[in-house]
């Protein structure tokens, strides 16, 4: 490492790495230099002039955001000359800025408001009438108020550099300059809202939050997004039990402040008018409201009767329920119901990868690795659409560290724009194309391979063998769809595997029916479905089966049920989830829906009604058992409890699984689509881009697929 540069700032002698920007070096020393246009991680603008500082032997004030530290430099950040310059800049910024702080959505969080309070004048020399331009709506989620804009260009840079979209630009020149969409009068973009959160003032405001409440009136609850598998931290603003806003401005969690449209705006499903708030029991062929006591008694009695006469059960778990609930569910199926007929919707072949990596150490990449890896290979995934945070990490890696990115996909993807090499390959033929990348990949210091659902079964083993043959360190990310798809697999919601990928025969059990076989079985006596909607695509063959569904909405599956139990969403419960890279994070309850119960509590109450004891149904108790009994999940508890992400280390040995590549299938979600849950978000379905496209091709929604089946 190069020798550190020694310099003096506000009378303190400090050190920093050569070429470090003065604004960054000051921050590292605990000294704040205010700025509007500067934003860590993006290109330098030097537009706002708020970061002016006095540097000894320099005739004029200098901007700290573009000035690197040098040996012996003497800097003053709080001199009278600096304070006067900042006061003057604020006076200019307020020339046409409306003084509507009492109604501005940024009130209480506005950087301009803070700086004016700190440096500003009590009155202005400008007495001319302020120029006014009417507010514009660019999309259902983005509103623009030109007079409030201070032209810091943060929004332009986060959209162009951070997301690779380039939906915003600057129109006109001089005092007439303004931020404009690059597509006429509306946005065509990811609708992620990053431009709103990065805006230092109230120029860009949110369609969900504007004029609703104030920051100090909300409880701020940090939890994990309930949609895709990337595991982004989202901070919910909750007022009177209802979610009003979501963001991650404190940069906590694996994602920093990044959130896609689902994480920032998709929360409105939680208070959708169709949420189930009371159990439903089928009476005379129709579902009718019932009390919890009545519904639980009906389920417990029927399950006990089916078990007593040796009837056949089927259990379908969820990709959205917590690790504790998944662990408890497989215990409930195997102990309370006495069946191994349990499975979930598998969207990626995690188990086969664990088996193929036996004997390898550290071969599963984390989300942080994607920002630091020298090279990455994407196989069979439209990453920016299906895994937006992982795509964000790779783009940041390319910008900051010049990472080499390679891609093999069936169609064009956003990563093509900066990839070192790309190739088109039909689904299932990617491994042939991978071989042609050998020379380029073998030249890298290390490599992360991200692969989608087209790489499954024996193809996973061939991919690992290819990685071994490169002679460099290779790690892998098996891409799965939903918030706890990885956890459902790790927790043993599988017919042939127990938690931690142990075979069921190790416990003296026989493998049960898989997902497709459960639905196609004609002799099923009872089916228990937990927050899943299998009947949206496949009808149940056992027409006489007793069906129990616990879910948030009356889905196609719930409509067929004999008993429907209203379940709490991920935003209403505690517990843990495991993201696509195997990192465990903690959920915290924010909102509440009257009448709904957590899946863990529902399972515990059903087992009680059956007269079976399978353990206490409290998430802390179950998680303690998970840490003790599931290989790889003995994670550092303080890391998880304080909102961090703790990587798991799955069993480093053979997995006694039956290869079923036919069961591995992604739902092909886009940024604006997320299985059944996404259709209940008004914001997701209202944007112009819904439901979106993968590889430039239209994507069918579940409803469209259902309609096609009916016709």
C-alpha cells in the first residue's frame, strides 16, 4: 500500500490514502463538509459549491468534492470566509425555491432546510417575485416540482450510473435548466424511486408518501423485502399500524440504500382491501366466515381423523414464509401428520449445487463478493430484471473496480452494455457456450458464476466441473426467485431431504411425493397449503381431498379450500429469512392486519387441536433449535439480531437427493411482477412498464396464464 498522505484540517493533523478526495478524507476524520451534488460512489459534479473550503496558499476557495489531498496541505472548513461563501450559495439557491416547508414532503429530512438553518441568512436580498412552474407527474410513483430543484444532478447520475437506465437528463441551459425525462413527458424506467430518495430537497416526491404524514409521526421498522430473493433491507415507515413508506436511507443491510420498485413501493399489498381478516369454512358448498376457534377445531379434527385411519396427506410449503416457519412446517408434516409428502415450488437447483460442491470450501458467493470479485459470469438470467440488487452490485463493481463481466443468455440483457464478452444461447444449451469462454475466464484472478433455472440436475455438476478445470478460485450463486426460496430448501421443505440436506432415510423415513405428484395424486385425503398458490397453474387431481389453505388473499387455491386461514405477511411477523446467497437476515414486525395470525402460530394451534406436541411455536425458540440442529445455520446471533446478514455454510458433503430437474422452474418474474403476491400491489400494477419483459419478450402474468388455461 502506498504511503499515507499527511495534511492538516481545522488544526488537526490527519492522514489519508493518496488521491483521496478532501471531502472523503474529512469525513473519515469526523469532520463534515456539507455538499448537495456530491454523492459517494457516483461521478463528480462540482455543481452546488456548498463544499467550498479554504486551502492555505491557494488564492481562491476550492471545492472539496474534486480536490485530492496532498502532502502538507492545510485546510480550513469553518473559517469566516467559508461560512460567508456557503451563506451566499444558499441565498442563490433560495432565489426561486418556494418556502413551502410546512407542506413539502421532504420536511424534516431536507438537506437544504438543514443547511439554511445552519448557514443561511434571516432575509434575502432578492425581492423579485419567484418564478413558478406547475408540478408535473412523470409516473404513478414520481412527481417533479421544478422550483424546488437545486440542480444537483444526483437523480440523473443514480439513474444512469447506478441503475444503467438513463431515464433522466437535463434540459435547457442557464437559469432555465431543469431535470427532464428522456422519453417525452413521462418516465420509462425501473420505477425504483432511487431518484426520489437521493434528492436532497423536495423536488422529486413519491406517489405513495406525498401529503400522507411526517417522518416524526411514523415508526421506522427495518425488515427484509418480501418479494425477490436478493434479501434487501427495507425500512418501513408505519403510522397507525399501516405502512406509509419504504426506503433504506440509513444504508443498513446488504443493499446499502438500493431498493427496486418492489422493495420501495410494493408494500401496498399489505393493506389491500381483499386481505383476509377472518377464517373461512366451507358450509353447504360455500366458504363462510367463521371464528378462529371453529376453523382450527375443524382442521384439527379432520387431520387427526385422516391420520388415525392411515389416510394420505400432502403438504405444500412456501417461498415467502420464514426459516422458523419452514422448519416447523417440515416437523409438522413428518411428526404431526406422519407424512413425507412435502414440497415447495422450486425455482433453482440449490440442493444439487450443494452436492456438487462437496469437498469445496468457500465456494458459495455472498452479495458482498459481487462488488469485489474481479470477474463474474451470468448464465441464463436477465439479472437486472430478475435479481436487481445483484445486478446493482455488478454495475458498481464495474464502475469502481473495472470488473470483467461475462454473460450467456437467450436474449439481450442490460449487462450486455458493459460486459467484456457476451453470447446468445438457447435455454438448456448454455454449457456449450460456456466452454467457448474458457480462455477468457481462466485469465481472471477469481470468478463468481451466477446461474438460473436452465442449469439444473446434471448440468449443475458439469458447471462445477468446468469451474474446477479453470484453475482459479470459483464461487457460485444458484439464482432462486423469492424472499425465502433458499431458506425453504435449507429447512427441508422437500420430500427426500431434511433440514441441512440430510436424507430422510437417516431419520428412518421414506421419501415422499414431490410437488407435481402431490397435485396429480388422485387418492389424496388431505392437502395442507401454506402461502402458496399451486392451483393458479395446476388443478388438484384429488377432487375429494380436504384442503386447508393459509394465505393473505382468497387466491385460486384458497377458493378451492374447505378451510381458509388468514395469514400474516412478512411485514407483520418476526423471524429470519435466507437470501439467494445464503445470508440469514432478521424480519421485524411493522404493520398489523386485524384477524391474521403468523403461519408459525397457526401451525402450532393446529397441532394443539390434534393433540400433538412438536415444540413451542415462538420464533426465537424455533430459531435456537435451527441454529443447533441445521448444519451451517449456527450463525453469529449478534450479527442477525442487530440487522446484519450472517452467511450460512451448508454441509460440505454429499447430498442423498433424487435428481428432479423437471421440478426446477423459475416463475420468470420481472421488476414489476412477483407471482401471486405482486398482483395485489396497486403501485406495481399501475406503472407503465407492468408486467415487464425478460430478454425483450413479453411475460405472462399468473392471471393471463389462468385465462389461457380456461380458454
